[in-house]
C-alpha cells in the first residue's frame, strides 16, 4: 500500500458503479478508506432523496466483509455560504477516523474524479494530503441520470450502472410513501422548468425572504404546496416587477403569516438585507433571493401569526430548535436563518 489511508468524498445519491469502482481503487492505494458522505441532514428532495445513513447502507451492501472492515463512513453537512466551515468539518471528521484507527501522522491520499466545477474542493483540502485524482469521468454514469430514471418510473432492474445492493434498495424504496412524495415533487420541478424551455437563455428568478426575530425565536412557515410541500421555510416569494425588494419582502411576510405588526413599522426595523445566490440553492433553476432581517424588540409576547397564501401554517420557533430541525427546511433557508440569527 502506498498510503495508510485514502479519502473519497461524494454525495452518492445513489451509489453507482463508477463510485464503487473508485472505492475499490481507493482500497488498492491505502490500507484504510474514509468515505465522506455529503449533504448530511439536508431536507429530502429529488436531488437528495436518501439520508446519509441510507447511503452508507447502500455502500456497505455493495462491498465485501473484508472491504467493509477497512472503511469508515463519516457524514458532513452542507455549508452553502461558508466553504471554510465545510473544509474544516471534513478535516475534523477524517482526523477522528484516523484516531479511531490509531493512526497518527498518517500518510493520506485524496481520491475521486475531477469531473466538473463541483470538484473545486479538491484543490482546497489539506495540502499534506496527496492527490490520486482521476481526470476523466465515466460520462455514461451519473447519479442525476439514475434519479431521473427512477422518478420517471423506470424499474430499478432496468436502470443500468447501479450495484445489485443498490438495485435491491431502490426496489424497496419505490414501495414507500417517501418515494411517492419525491416523485410528485420531481414532476413539479419538471413541469415548472418546461414553462421556460422556449426562452433563448436560461431564466434567472428573483425572490425575497423575511427573517423575523424576537425573544430568541424566528418566524417560519410550513409550506402548503410544492416545491417543498410540508417543509419548513421562511415567508417569501417571487419579486413583482413593479416592487422594490423591501416592498416585496413585507408583502410576502404579511400574506404568508398575517403577522400582527404594522407593515410600515416593519419597513423601519430592517437590520440588514443580503443576497443569497448559491448556484445550486434551488431545483427550480437559477434563483437569487434577497434575505431581509427584521429584529423586533425583545420583551413582551410574540406577535400573533397565522398561515396564509402558500403557507399552510405560520409559527414562531426557538432559534436553537430551528438548528436542531435543519433537515426539515426548504432549500437553503436554514443557512439564511443561520446567517442572520448569529449576527442579530
């Protein structure tokens, strides 16, 4: 073995044969392998339908007993607006795995494939990790294509490029309520994007979201329709062409929560407005949102709220509880909440 340990990072949504081939190659390069499974505790979507625990189970079902003894799976959360935190978490998790194996100052190599712009992290992880990167991806294999076939109704046994253990798992998954929900949401996104296929260029959508804070609580809604039906989110919506950002934010806030606070007063207490524009923040397409923080004075009761418009319910939630329920939030809304609540 050239290295004591190798590190392979991916989302594995789901594991396919190119992933499995790389796992096995990684095990030829090192005695131990840390598999870093991304998008931990993100809400389930057609892009991220499987939990980290489910993805680890698929990986282990595709390996031999001897191979399983040589791997450690660790889970890392997404930090869409804080790459430094993500890099730090990956390093910390790998160090913990090394310590569990009793390896100190181990020689480590990073494996994987430099397939596209999403592989930018390869250059930013610890310098002392050697690189054993494949530069040519297997173009016929992608988790995106496999998910599309699954939600289009193709039987798992007819989907090429997935290991037997994954195929068995997907056959069981198709019988669940979770699959039915994801298929419905997939069809919603597909229909939504179809409306813009005739445009000469991809559309860019502009939205607004409100983060209202008082007494250690943040105001959230339960989304009543797709996309994200049943998930928690911020009150917000698309910008009207005749509105300012602030007017749109306050209008959506009032429509979706019926908050018992005068709209003109709300406009006077905006602590900050910030653009949140991660390129992958929305499955609807390129969507840029303007988040505005409304810091109501602490003390006294929380203003009455009631769900309206696209929101099934509106309610106040302790900020710490929002963090604990991060996997219930729509798109990047928990990241937006995190940004403002840590500042105000």
